[in-house]
C-alpha cells in the first residue's frame, strides 16, 4: 500500500462576479487547483511557466491560443504547454475548471 505524502482540501469554486483561482494542493512536481469564471466574465491570465491541464467540470466557453480556438464544455480536458498564451473567451455559462500544473504553479518564476 502506498503511503500518503500530501493532503489538500478541496473547496468548490465560487460563482460570483469575479474570477476565482484556489490552489488545493502543491508539491514540488505538481499542484492542483480550481478556477472559475462567471458567465460573461473576462479571463485576464497571462502565460504560465509550467505545463497546465484543465478539466472542465461545468460551463461553456472558448479557449483561445495563438494557433487555435476551440469550444469547451463539461468533460473536456485541455493541455496548455508552458509559456503558451491562452485565455477563455465567450463564457456563456459559469465556467468551473480543475487545474493541474507541472511542476507546481509559480515554481519556475
């Protein structure tokens, strides 16, 4: 049986008037958080220095990168490499995402 080495606490993302990123667990090689953007909201994030995976758990939007634009909805999994500019646009339903960074968020800054 594997030994538990880190424990985080999940808090559901809030859906209000502002974007909400909450980190739930961080170890040197990865971190896990949630990110929510209300319908009609604006995603002002800048490129990250870590690889990133989003799991869309709720909502509908488009993810825009320099090379593509894709509609995303609950159940979609998105990979964004380190340094890639990206943002969510046309958020038509409250968007809730699980976010995994590798290595941990801001560990390379």
